[in-house]
C-alpha cells in the first residue's frame, strides 16, 4: 500500500514546468479559488466536473512535489495546494458523481500520501498553516466514503495499516477528529479487524484516549453493538476499561428509557448484545472478591474500582429482564451478590462507625463528601431485587440462602447508600410476588419479633390470617423492576 501511495506522484505529474513562475502559481490560485466558490453550490456538485477535478488534482501533485524539495515553506505553493484540496473536499459533498470520479482518479491515494508526508514531518512545518493539508485530506476521505460501500472498503484498506494510527495520535485536535470521523464512516463490516493485536488494538486505544470528540462516541457505540467488548477487554488498560463501561452504561440507560418498539417490549433488540452483559457478569464474578478484602486492606485498587463499576453496570442490565433473559437467570451472580452483601453487613456490624455504611457523617466527611465504596450496598440490593423480579428460581434461591432476613436488616437510613431502604422495599416486594414460601418467611419473622409491623408497612406488606394460616399481603402491585 505504501508503494501504491508513493506512485501517485510519479503517475499523475502534469506537464507544466515544475519551476513555474510565481505569477503562474498565483494565476492557478485564483482559478482554484473560483472553483472552490462554485463547489459550494449543490447544483454545481450535482453535475460531473471531471476536467475541473483533474485540473485541481494535478496542480496539487505538482506543487506538493515542489514544496517537498524546498528548504522553507512557500506561501504561494501552499495556497495553491490548500485551495485545490478545498475544491476536492467540496465537490464530493452529497455528490455521488464527485465521489465516484475522485475515487476513479485515485484521489484517496493522493490524500493518503499527503497525510503521511505532512504528519510524519517529511516537509518543513515552520508555517503552522501547513497542518491544514492533513486536515482537509481527512475531510476528503470522510466525504468520499459517505454512503459508498465500495469506496468505504478501499479507504479502510488504505488507512488501516498506518493512516488511522498516525491521524489519531496527531497533536492537532482537528486532524484527530476527522480521522475518527473517517474511521467511523468506513467501519461497517470491518469491526473484527480492530481486534488484531498489532494493527487494530492500537487504533482502538487511540480512539479511547481521544477527548471531546463526538465521533469517538459513535465509534465506541458501534463497536459495543458488535459484541466487541469481550474480545478486547482483557487486553486494554484499566482506564480504557472504565471508558468502555461508561459507554455501556449510557447505552443501557438508553434502552431503559425507550423500552418499547411498536408498542411491545418483546419485539426489540437490545443495543448492547446479551453476550456482552454475560461477559460483564463473568468478569465481575472473577474479581468481586476484592470487595470483601477491602474491609481488611482499605486499599482502593484499580481492580476494586473495576469491580464497583461492573456491579453498577449489572444493576442497569438486570433491570432489562425481557432483553437479557439469560443474564436474569444467573444463579452464580445472585449468590455472589448475596454473599458480598452478607460480608459487608457483618463487617459493618463489627466495626466502629461502619466501613461500607454510616448512619451519619463524621466531621471530616462533612467537608469531604463521597467515598470509594459509596452506593456499594445499594447496588448489591438493586441487583438482587432486579434478578428476583418475576423469577421463581431466583426468588427461591435467595430464600434458601437466607437472603430475606439479610435484606430486611438493610432497611435503615444510610449516608453511604442513598435510598437503600427503597431498594430493599423493591427487592422484598419482588421476592414475595406470587411466592407463598417467601411470604411465609416474612410472616414468621414478624411473629418471632425479628421484624415488626411498622417495618412491614414501610415495605408495602401486611401480615394477615387466612384460614388459620399466616399470609403476607402486598398492599399494591406494580412493575417493580427498576
């Protein structure tokens, strides 16, 4: 591909003397300025202008070759090149004729070579405006690829080896943004190639490290939709993990806020594939032990940070029970959540002032709100409650593991876990939904004095006698998976 790029300059050199006079260059600049103005019109772009395109392209080739040979930047040469590039950029905006002809005369190869030569300092960059060359070249590639599948594939093949990586790591923010836009426009059908450890993975990491670039969001979303996360997650740095998971969270929230398609939740497909959610569950199970260890070490490691974020994601995913039925049936996940909840509850019972829970802030915490483990208990209870929603197997498993009294014991004000009582109410109501055995457990706890009637009322439950048997009645019933 590199040899093919370099051949552009030898194959496309026009006949005028390379040492053209300044007057001749300035005349060309004026002609190119006129073409740039014409190309702003949709009417102009709707027609075929092969002669004008060839004129602009050949001048770019000739004058760029002269620019390379000179010791310093020539303003006239630079102006001619930039106006020629601007014309080529404009002429293919929403213009299939322009896109196809630019591809036919190999403008994509020309712009690829210009990008590499300018960004890799093969010409003098004393004049800051020279950075406009790779900027406009990236715009040309981006415009050429819009809704042109064959052109998209060719541009991807050309850029995949070096141009994407060089552009994404450029010091210029505009170049990075248009490189990311070109990557997105040509990505369809190429997603799996980004898993390649030598060529694809560095591109992904460069995208994840971009800041304030909207195209970055589009690229990451596309990759996540293609079940990309399981293939690369373990190969990335921890900060990249958190970046990806934040995007997963955003997309899950989008599904939660838009649950219906054509009036039915059962007709739609989730944005995030279920395999990705199952992978997140497995990843959480493999590292969640660090949460229990935190009570002893008090060290908030990167692994601990990751475990907390994975738990947060699972809380959102398990609320989408119709979209992720297999995740909703993960017995190992609910067992782990119960074990962690029991572990941190016991730690707080034994500690002075609490580690994971606090009834009130200490004086130092009032001035420094927030803790590494804030919301941990709440997120565990949310996960348990969501998984027990209309799921008899999970409901029974929680009862067998002693989860009901454990949940009831969490119904108290907690500075570190806002609204934890409400999440407990949700979980208990889901556990009792059409489950007589679980209702009886709560009734027996009430009789034994383990839980009083006031607490049951707060949970939306009441104990009644029916035919000589104790029953727990729900005061109201509604959709209880949040």
